[in-house]
């Protein structure tokens, strides 16, 4: 037999598969509501002005070598400030271990590896549902996953009481049966601090306080995956509020940050992983461990995107511009939610579409069934993931009528 005869194709990625189907469709009216990348009102990818300005500022710099450690330190610190707050004690006391990572995915992967190394028997608790790649990332790091219930298909909102129950007792599904089992203390919980993917459902401030309280009671470790900071409210600080609540409660937390969405740097893969520690000495030790893991995986990250981000974060004018551009992106998305809901209501849809405007961030968990999703693709050339997740960023003033009408037709 040949060397690779036993290797079959990997299962299709549910998100990348949508793009494939979209690209294969020759119809010029086709619309891709699958991919989680921001589009402007013309449906085009947006290069932020702050990025263009930063690009011209760094052009000609000698960046063929890896980033100088002072630039990299500064960028990690600026990232930590975005997550933990400008005046956070953890930063003042240097109680955080931070490393630059290959965007949000790479930051999660580094943390998963770190978790397995130092808590080899631990699980990762993921919300049901969550971003599909979370399953792959922790599986490849050989950390078994458990789930906690999160989304309520009936209200299309948060299943809050059940979520709290699942923090106290873990929900185990065994085939057709399910049972409750005491959650082992000191488990790892992955939380989306804002703009939950795929549901668009975020806990309220009060609910976050309760989640924080319950996790603390069980001594669980909260790991925040913050891929969309700014996209929920339009404000970076507001979107980090959940993390601040946990800090106030005295948690040590971890955080994966991505600049893919909020700086529109998808392809540059700029991100940061940070872990809060008891003191500066522990932080130095953990940082060295994270660096070692990264070194064996990919050496060091590419520098161009890092330089763009560090230029923006360390120049007060550019940073201000960035914040207004985030606000504009978030505003367009919120606006499209309102228009889509209004159009569906005007068409006389018998369904309740309030969740379109209740949910936040780039995605709307529409409640469309897999049959609806198939029919939208086949008859209307509108593409989205099978779970009915709509990327609101794919909706524009020009196509919102067409999208609303198509959704109305398939749900009549
Ligand atoms: N976490 C979540 C919840 C996401 O939705 C994404 C992107 N889809 C990521 C992490 C990672 O994104 P990236 O690696 O592009 O920064």
C-alpha cells in the first residue's frame, strides 16, 4: 500500500463550505451572508482609514527582521489595556503574561495548549452553540470539551437560568439521555465577552455579574475569546465591560484578542493572548512558557500587521480615528438590523422578528431552519451557514429588500 492511502478528506468546515457554494453559484444576484467579515454598504471589504494612514507611516521602515522587543512589549501592553481597562491594577502591577499571537484563532490555540500542559486533566466548557472552530482548537490541543447551555431557541435569546445551572452542575448528553453531574471545581469556561458568535446574544451587565459570581464560587477559570471588541456597542470599553466585571470580582482571567474584525486586518493575523497572574514573578514565568509553546509552533508572528496595529494604538490621533471607524461599522450593522426587521414586518410576515434587533454584533441567529437555508440558496442565491446564522455585514441598502423578501417567501 502507498504512504497516504489511509488518508481520506477532512470533513468540510461549515463556514468555509458556505463560501465555496457561494463562489460556485454563477448567478450575478447571489449574496453571501455566511462569512464573518465586515462589508461596507456597497458590499465591499473595508480598509480602515487609520490602517491606510498607519501604512504610509511605516512604509520604508526596516521591518524585515522580527519585531523589536520594545515594540512587541508595547503592543502587548496596549492590547491588555483594551481588554482589562486603561487603569487596570493588573497592568500597573505587571500581573499579566501577554504574547502576540496569530489573530484570535492563534491566541485560542496557544491557550488551549498551555491549558493542557499545566492542567492536563481539565476540560474546556464551551457555550452551546459556539464558534465552530472552538471545537477543533481544543480538540487538537487534546483538551476534552463539555458544554454549557446558552442560547434559547424559543426566545432566541439567552437561556440564563439554565446557563447558571450548568455552571453549578455540568450538563452531560449521552445519546438520547442527559443527566446532571456536579461540575468539578476549577474548570475552564470559554466566554465571549461581546457579540457572541454565532448567536448575537450577549448577557446583560447584571447577568454577567451573576455569571462572574457563580464562576468564582466554583473557582472556575474564565477564558474570554474577544474577537469582536467594538462590534456590539460601537465602543471598545463598553464591549470589554464583562471582563471588567470579572476583574472587579477578583478573578484571574485569560483573554484572546483579535484585530481581524475591528481593524479589518483579517489576512494579517494580528492578535494577543494574555493571562492574568497572582504577581509579576508568576507573570514572567507564564509568559516564558507561552513564548516557548509559540516558538515550537510557528516561531514568531509576521511583523507587517503587528507594526500597523502598534502604530495605530500608540498614536493618539490614529487611535481616535480607529475608534470613530469602529463606531461607524457598528452603526451600519445596527442600522441594517433595524431595516431588515422593518422590511419583514412590512411584508406582513407572521413571525416575530424582534430578535433581529435584540441580538448584537456581526451575526443574527435568525431561527431559519436548515430547509429554509437550503431553499434560500437554491431559489434566491442567498448563502448562510446551516444553523441559520446571518452575517448582517453582508446586508446592504441595495440588497436588504431582496433579502427580506426571500426570507419572507421561505418562511411563509
Ligand atoms: N473567536 C471567535 C468567536 C470568532 O468568531 C473568530 C472569527 N470568526 C475568532 C475567534 C478568530 O478569528 P481570527 O483568527 O480571524 O482573529
